C-alpha cells in the first residue's frame, strides 16, 4: 500500500482555541449596546516605545538546497536514500538534466521530486542500478577523490587486525559496505586485485587513487585490475589494461602467487578462476566445518559438493579419513589438486576429485545408497534476480534432499546459499521441506554468514548475501 503524503503547514501560526464561555441570556435592563467603533486610547504612547501590531510574523523556514542539474528520483527512491540505502534503479529516475557532452558524467547531484538535494551519486547510464550514492552533499570530482582516499584507508585499517601469517588473503574493500559503491579490492598474499564494478569509477583518476592508497598502506608486490565480464557488459566499462596497474621496483610482473587461509596454502592466478580468483568470504566457514566435524565425530567419509578449488574439502581433510570433492569445472579441480599437493604435510586423508554435474552425481549416488558422515553443499548463486527465486528454491531443496538421503545418522550437513534474493527463511524452508521428504530430523547447530572482511551494512540488505547453515541430522 502506498504511503500518503502528510504535509503540515504553518505549525508556528496555530493558536490554541479559547474555551467557550457559558452563554448568559441578555437582561432586559442591560445597558446600551457597546459601539462597534474602536474607542480612543486613554493615554498617549511613550516616545521610543514599541507598539504592538495586530499582525503576527513567522520566521522563514530554511529549505534544503535545490539541485539545478542532475537526476530527479521518485518518492520511493528518495525515501530509500534517506533511510540509508545507496542505490537508485533506473526505473526510479524520473528526470535527467545533464550537461551536454559526448560522455556521461561520472558524478551527478540527486534530488527528490520536490527539487530538494539528496546528495551526489556515481552515474551509470546503461545499468539497472543507475545511481550509487557517495555523499549526502553536493560534491565535485576533487572532493570525491578525497573521500575515496579517506574511505579506502579506513577500510584497510579495519582489515589489518584480521590478517597474520596464517591468513594473508582478505577483502580490503567491500563496495557499499565500505561506502565505496562498485569498488572491490582483494589481497592475495603479495598481490592486490582491484575490481571496478560501476561506470562512474571507470577513470584514470580513480585507479591512481586506489594504487596510491594500496602502496602506502600495504606495500604490495603488484597491483592488478581484474574485470568482472558480466558487470563490464552491464555497466559499459572500458577494456582494462593488460599490464598491471603497478609493480614494485625489482619485482617480476607476475599474476600468480600463493596465499594462506587458516594455515593452508592456496594457489592463485589473477587470469583464471571466479570472482577475483577465490572465495575469501567462506574463510571462517571452512574452519567451522572442520571444527564441527571434529566435535560431532563425523570424521569418517566427507563430501564437498561444488568444491571449486578445494576450500571446504582441504579443511575437512585435516580431520576426516576420506574426502571427495565434486565440481563441474575441470580447471578448478586441477587447481584443487595443486592445493592438495602443496598441503600434503598437513593432510593425511585420502582425497579424490570428481568432475561432473552436481545434481546428476548426487541423484545417482543417493539412489546407489552411498553414505557419508559429513556433507558440504556450496553451490553457485541459483537466484541472481527476484524472479529466479522460485526455481532456485527447487534447486536448493533437490540438492539438500539428496544429501540428507546419503548422510549417516548423527551426520553433519553444512549447506550454503550465496544468493541475496534467497532469504534465511527461504533457505531454511527448502531444507525443512527436504528433511520432511527424506524422513530425517534436522537440528540447527549454527547460522553463519560471510567472514568479517565482508561486513554487512544494515541499510543495504544486499550486502548480506552469504548464508551458511550448520546442521546435525538424526
């Protein structure tokens, strides 16, 4: 239901009504009626004294500054901005008044439908997300670059306590959650990887600012830009340079290295893999899966479904006797095998990798009555839009149903979703329905999200995307 507008006019001019006096009937012997003509004053006004006026004046109310050029957005969008959200969708842009130029401006002032300034946003002319707010004030490019510098330094400072010799990979900047919409920066050992995901960031000045801050705060060996192909198409971003953004003096121009999570070593190549190359958001969940398997005694046979480069599988292999990883990507499994070889000194378990469609393999194995003590489900995002949620929930239910049918009594199930549009209740509902069909009783041990370097901004529900349920299955 639409909220109605409530405007209050002249509150300072309102007077309290005087209570009515009881009516008295006029007496026949009453004196003559009072004349309507105003009586003369009985005394002269004192010189220099102020005389009271019958009219009452009200001090003018200061209005918010009005935006002349820029974007005018709908009431719905302006309410969201005032509540702290940072996105305006193209469908909520009611009017654009931009300076004439062959290229769209990176920054535009944003006003509500009354012309009141809401702030300044990064502008994306071809994206579904047309505006990303960066300030509640009107700012120019120089002021924006100063803000970028300050906010990026603060973001890095928040991450430094999270890193040590056992964990030298981290998300340094998480877009809107760090007040830098569209900017993602990850650290993998000595390499820093920059992703620009918004058209308004696609400039040499922004890249130079990022490089300067990263050099001063971290002293990396190299800084590289890695585009997201899908976002590059949606945002109309320019093709990134083949050469690194910066390389330390005397360092080799390389895009591959090793990084560490929870004491395990992982191979990294900036020219391959998904996201910026690895899934740093699952770091704490990797460790939690191994810890719960140890606590519950489910350390016999473990299965990691959609294992990618072996994050969960290798952590489980430290405590389990046998681990199998499944993934559809042959290249990812090759990296997983390299990671296994690198960490063999810490891993005594038998580990094997199976390439193929996870749904088909789970269906075949469950029908063949395969059994496991621990199963991890970490599929890719099934729902990238709201319209895809219904189909995604069918996928989550099917995957969890097959896993539940293969778990031994007392087994551990760690099931994940990285779809923002799939809520906690959606995911839990899919698992509950699967448990009913499988005839299993499921006990919730823990709800987990992304690691601390991927903070959730409460004003931006989209920043809470990763959901992880740790379950004991009777």
